C-alpha cells in the first residue's frame, strides 16, 4: 500500500514542500529512506519505531520504503519524524488521509513532540 503525507524542508530560509511517501512491502522487515536524506533524516527510522511502540501502536513487520520527493533536494533535520510516523499509521489504516495538512515535527523516543527549527518558514 502506498500512502503519502505533505511535509517540508528549509532551503536557506525558505520552505520547500516535500512529499513523504510510504510503501509497505511483504519482505523481510526493514526501513529504507530514499530521496537524498541527511544523516539526521536516516536516523529518524529508529526514533519513529521507538515513538510508535511507546505510544501503543504496532510497528509494521514488513519492509518499509520511505521516499522523500522531490528526490533532487537535500533533506536535513529531524522534522520528518512526525510525517513518517503519521504516514505509517495511515498506511496501516489507523489514521485517515492527512493530505490537507503540512506536517513537520521531531519525535522523542517516548513519542512526545519536540520543537523544530524553521517552523515559521515552513508555514
């Protein structure tokens, strides 16, 4: 199943729309993030897993492919934690479509939200 959520990244001081797409595949469980992610974005897979489990949700036992589109723009920071988590819940049928919203936020391992830099520019 392919699901997507709108998010964003900063290019200088301007916000750039980024589409976070999720695909759950019947293969060995793993999470791959593609679309020119920085190290902090790649690390979000561990934060998302812990945050969802500590918040009482199941983590899919499938191969998870996260695409950050457009792929030619460098994605930085931890603001993709929340959109990835919500897109995963949408892909599992636990949330309705969030297509009308732009979502950005860092997750702690316990599932609490943390502030991000550039929220005003993203808005």
